[in-house]
């Protein structure tokens, strides 16, 4: 992927029951290393498959984000946090049980420092996570320092040609 490409494809997903065929289109883009804008229960997020070569780098470039500012990982279940090498203390486990899915990011110690993990409470990113059977690197869908996108149109205005699918 290049950071500057054609305007994104906008998929008309039902936020409560997303069409599996449309989820499949987004998954295909993610697996190819493209960036995808996804709704969450708070704001729109800019997502990448961290397994795809340079995909997370594209997030930094698209946002104009400082290299030293980490990007959280979305998970669909707690075991994925542990698979990423995070140490989940009993207290963190209780917080996850009580507030996930939801807008809580747990910042946990890992071998390489600290990482943020969040389980979104929205059908679209959860469908993507389940279909990918992996985590997603996700940050707000805006240019760094600008207000977060609360609509798909705001995400397109901020990141437009840097993303493949909204």
C-alpha cells in the first residue's frame, strides 16, 4: 500500500449486524496491508493488521503521528492479550471482566515495555477481529493533534486517500 491512493471505498454496514460479505472486503484489505477506518462505541478508528508488512507504519504516516507514541491493540478476547506477551495481573483481569467489551484500554507490561489493549463494544470491529482471528492495531481516525472523527465523513476528510475502506 502507499499512503496516498485513490479515495476509500465506503461500505454501508449495519452497525448492529454487519454483512459478512462486507466484513470480508475489509478483512481482505487489512490482510493486504491496507488501512481501514472502523466505527467504535466512541469515535472512528484507523485500523491495520499488525501482521501485514509495514501496515502499522502506514498508520503513523497517515496520521502524521510521532514514532514514539504507541498504538493500542484491539482484541476480541482476553487470551489474545496474553498471547501478545502481556502480563495480566489479577486486578487487570477483573477490570477486563467488568468493563470489556467497552471503551477501556488496559496498559499492561510486556517484554518490550508497555502495550495498550482494548476490546471494543461495537459489532463491526468485533466482526473484523473474529474473522481475522488476530488483533488489530487501532488508533483514532484523525490527523495527530486534530479532533477525533465521530462520523465516517470526518474520518474521510481527515485521512481520505490514506485508507482503502471506511
